[in-house]
C-alpha cells in the first residue's frame, strides 16, 4: 500500500501489559489517546502495545514500549 493521503482514521487497540484487557480508542485528527490506571507495581516495567487497524488510505501497524510504574507518594493532613 502506498503512503496514504489525508489524515488516518479508524481504531487503535492498546494493551497495557498488566492483564487488564485491551482498550480501544478512535483515531481523531490522526491521534488516538487512551488512559489507564495501574493497580499494582509488581509487574513493572510493563510493555504497552498499540495496534492500529488501518483504514482505506493507511495500512495497519503496531508498536510497543515499556513503562515503569512506581508507587504513588502519600500525604496526610491533620
């Protein structure tokens, strides 16, 4: 498939690597965004994978990267 013209559309499926299942995000303006909250740091670093399904003008693709998740700091006010 030749390089596409215009702006990609479609869906990106994110796997956050913690066994929680996948999250789908619609591509809008050429960008897909997903938010995820990790409930444990035990598996860190996690491998995050994004799979783009493609559309009529753009071929599908995938990529991955690792994310280190640290425990959040706590505060107490008395």
